[in-house]
């Protein structure tokens, strides 16, 4: 066992509670006097609001309030903020169109909130919402990126001429152009990164409350209650921070979507303040497809330049990124700063240039989705590398072997400005190939052919930047029973924080894991926090907690020495008890906690650099050419996560990420009608999430190199599976289809798309 319990397979302490129905999610909470609400949403993707009549709804039985944009404006409630605004290529800062919590004069996507109805019961709120009369004037709508940037396209926003809201770049354009001019070979691809619906197990919800002193409380599943608190106080309601409490209880999945501040957060607080009663809103699944942020949705043109020996000279990438109808908090960050620097991957590429244009459409706003820019970059690069291998007659592993950054060159600064602190990418790839049986794949392909199946194998390497950004605070407080209470500003949405943090503290203090309590998500209890995103919890929260543990132990030793009238060096410590060596005099942590001032310690850590987890995914598929159905026969992944805290927790994160990557590669796609921008995939009958039967058993292993910039040596892991999976799966599909002449397919590679590609390759247009 390493310091702070690293490497121990401690079982998840939260599962007994969560799996037996004793979790406390937003909809499990019912404050006294609670009333219910519903949101009346636009049926149009783009329309003027001529008139809203709410009189009949107000008179309906059980209705307590019907609120429109005019009510919010009368009380000075501001719009939903856009937090990240990237600089344009010319140095100007992008303009973000305002997003009202309730639309006033125009709606810009199907599902945009127009009115908020509060009643004694949900059924009565819904009945009343149907009585609201709105005089609409429908306007032309655009759903697809290509249509939005076409000459003469309808304008989603006057603030975005040509429907382009930002034009951003990174890298050295001139050096990249020179490398392409000198190249022996240039390979290009046009790729679709399909739009996704995050679809967490727990639908979004929110409860707004107000107490007798006028203090508001928002209860909502989130990935960081402190960010919501700051935005609501500073930008929306403009109230002092002590006038609002934000609580995130148990959260059933986040995937980046729950980073966002949504209109419903504002509406329940506003209604609670107006009515003086707790107001709850819970989305149903169809509403979630309309109102939750979506992910991905890029059109990408990518090129790679090579010399005569198959060595990479430069990469050039142009991205059109769909922002939707409004810019959510970090929507513009995702394709720019979050992901663009990863377009050189694990390869020694001397020059690179990435240009990203943000496109406005009449669709649901996008924001972070698991990996947030890094899966898009890995997909682009790894598809491009495989295409280059085919163009040069090289195997996928050989072209990577020729171009991977050697371990001896670490630390390595890339052409896009990231400095990798360490890693052995070639060793990781070779380990994955050995586990996957890469060398004898031909025999498996031949056997599949006897059964009429097309078998293919695909590889992807990846590296991601994560675990960086702001610092994190942690505190440990012991109570009189000797229980340790951890207060930390990250937020679990299912990753197992209660286990990982408890494991650290239990190991440091010699306690049973059950004697550690982890508290997250309450801005009244925890003064500061930066939430959970970008795989930052253990890489940043872990060192902060380690700092708190060391300080608490030092304080405890000093207090024990004083209480026992002994020198600190005379004390021995075990299992929560200090003893004076050679005597029966002792004092427990619980005893010390009862002393004036108690026993506690606070820690903080801010990273000087991010972490760079990396790995290699190898996927093997079989395709039925008669139906186009793709089955994953084998899946192997070898990752470098630095120091591992808890192997089963890590494996769970990797498996979940791979499942979401497989979902994007083969199944999932948010679809809008091209003419009306109506959502066509608005239920789980229409939106194809992967099922257990679609997933293989995963062969997962690690080849770890400790992170040099992290005091615990850990690297982020939460998003890694989703980053490596898509290109591995699609490369495998294309390898299977190569014998029948298919050279390209876009995600998702559904049975219909695969079947059609096979027919088209044969020249059959039926």
C-alpha cells in the first residue's frame, strides 16, 4: 500500500446506500409546503412571440402562479450567463447573444422556456400550462451546420453575422503551411462528430426555497454547487453571497451536462421568492432531450502532411462547431481551449494549426460532454492517422511506431503548446497489441469469413490534458466520537468520491473506512470549491486532502503531547489513539476533538500544470454484410494513469467511458428535421443508447508512469475511456469493410449506414 492508501481495492462505501434505495437525490427531497411546477416550452424552433395570454391558466384549480419574461424583468432578474468567450483571430472578443430564462419576444429552439407554471400538484400545473395561449409567428429555422454557414442562410442571431459567433485559432499557421508545401504526401478527411444527448440516469431537477429571513436555497444535482452559487449571486439575481445556499445531494450522473446553469435553476428560485413556498421542478425524459445541453456536433476538415518515410510533418484542422441557439457557460471553451491542443496526440508532429468557428443554429445549446473537446480531437487525429497508413501502404501500428514521441524525450513540448511531463507511449501501445492478440488477428478474420462475417481490428492512441485549472480546498474535522468528516469542494456524480477520499483519510489516520464521512455540494458548509470537471477531483482534490490530512495529524500530535504532558517524539500513534511510549497513558482523536477549538485541519492545492493520461484502445468487430449489424467481438485498453488510488474505482470509470464512446460510434445521434429544426430523437425509443448486450467484456490494464507535476503522482481518469473509444471502433469498422471497398463512414455506424455503405461500394443504388 502506498501513501494515503494508494493501490488498495477498497469497496465502494456509498453503494450500500445507493443500491438499496436510501440515496438522497433531488426528487427524494420534499420540503414542508412544497409545490410543483412545469415549464411551458416553445413548439417552434424559431418564432416571434406576438402575445402571451395567461389569464385562463391563472384561474385554473390549484394554480399558485404563472410567470413570464415580464415578471422576471420587473424584478431585475438577468439572463443566463455565458462564462467563456474566446478571442477571435483578429483579437476581438466574441459576442454572446443574451439567453433569457423565459423568452420574451422570440424563441430560437424547440423546447425553449416561455412560461413557468406553479401549482399544488404537478398534474394541475401541467393542465394549467395547456391553457396558456400564445400568438406565434413562425420564422425560418436552421438545424445543421452546413446549412447555417451556407450563403443566404437565415440568421439565428443578428449578433452572429453569417451565423458565426467566433473564429478562433491556435498553432503556427505559417509553419504549418510551409510543412504542407514540402510534403511528399498529404492525406485529408472530412469528418462528422455527431451530436449527443448526455442522458444521465437521474433526470435534472431543482427545488427553490426561501426562509423567514429571505435567504434562498437551491437544491439541484450538479457538478459544482459553488459555480452555480457564484453565477446566480453575481450575474443573475445580484444578491450578496450570504443570501443564497446551493446544495447538491446525491447526483445520478453528470457527464459534463450538470456543469451548466439552466433556466430552471433561476425559475424555481424566482417562484419561491414570489410565493414564499418551496417550488420543485423535475424533468421527464422527453423534456430532458429538449432542455438539457447536448454534446459534440462538429464538422471537421483535417489534413496531415508526411515525408517520404511516413513521418508526420504537420497537421492542419478546420472545425465548424455547432453552439446551438445560445452559448451555454463553457460551450465555446470545448472545441477551442479544452480540446484543440490535443490534435497532435502522442506524436512528434513539428507543426500544427487548428482553426475553430462557432456556428449558431436553432437547436438546443451544447456544452461539455464527457471529455469535452478531447474526444473530438482524438477522433480527428486517429482517423487521419489510419487514413495516412492506408495511403502509404503501412500498417496502423507501423505508422504510429514511426511517429510516436519516445519516452527519452520527456518532458516534451508539442507544436500546440502543451508540455507532456512524462509517459512511454510506445510501451503502452505494444502492451495493448500483445493483450489484444494483434499479431494473430488474420486467423480470426479468416475464421469469421467462413461464417459470412467481415471482421476488422482498429487501434487508437490518445492523450488528454486534464486535472488542471484552479485549486481546491479540503478540510478534515474530527468529532467527539472520533469520526473524521471530510469537507471538499469537488462533487461526486457517481465516480466514488466517498470511497476514494475516505480511503485516503482512513489510511493516514489508521481508521476503518466506515469511520470517515465525506461531505460535498453544500455552499453553507463548504466555503469554496471548484466542482468536478476535466477529471480534476483526485488529481487536485486529492493533494488538497493530503495537505489537510498532514496538517490535521501534526495538530493532533501537538495537542496530544500537551494533553499528556509529553514530548511529541515520545508519542506513538495507532488507530486513532496517541500513547506515551512505555506507559498506559493515551488520548484519542475523539478526546482531542472535545478540546476547545476542536481538531481540524484545512488544506489547499493548485496545480502548476495539468496531467496527461494516455493510452491505447484496440477494438475488434464483426459485421454481418447482409444486415449491416456491427458486433464488438473484443475490446482491449491499456492506459497510463500514473499512480492509481483504487483499481476497481478506476476500472469502473474506464468501462463507463468506453461504453459512452461505443454509444457515439455505433448508436447515438441527436437528429433534427432539416427544414423545421424539430427534434426527431426526443425519446428513448428514438435515441439509441447502448445496451448491455451491445458491450463486450473489456480487457483493461495499465502501464503507469507517475505524473511528475502532481504530488501524488496521479493523472485524471474519468474521461479517458470516452476519448479513446470512438476512433478505435470506427477504425475497426473500416478495417472490416475494406475488403468490400468501403473507405469512409461517419458516426454513428448504424446497421443502416453500414449496409448502405456496402451496397454503395458495390455500385448498388437500391
